[in-house]
């Protein structure tokens, strides 16, 4: 008798694994097994203590903020020439 409705592999990863690298196209699966996502991009590490779907939202917000900061920096450079 299973205690959980989750598939065995998901249950195993949630309860037994300390850290795993997951490569999957199944976003529901990844969302079910994650509580932290570490993104490595452009030589930087971003640590999100969130499920995968929430990480996607937080990453989008971070990138929007970064683009706004870059645009403002470019305006300042252009104004000071």
C-alpha cells in the first residue's frame, strides 16, 4: 500500500535524495520534485529557494530588472558624451 499519490521515483527523490541534477522536458515532474533551483548563467550563480515554476517567474522578474538597469545605464552614458 502506497502512502502517497506520487509516482515512486518522485517520492524517492523527494524523500531520499539530498541533491540531484535533473534534466527533463517534463515541467510538472520537475516542479513536483524541486524546492530549490540553482541557475548558472553568464559566469554567475543564482540560487532560488523555490519550486521550478516559481523559479521561472523569479528569473523573468530578475531579467526584466537587469534589462531596465542596463537601459538606464546606456541612457546615462549617452547623456554624458
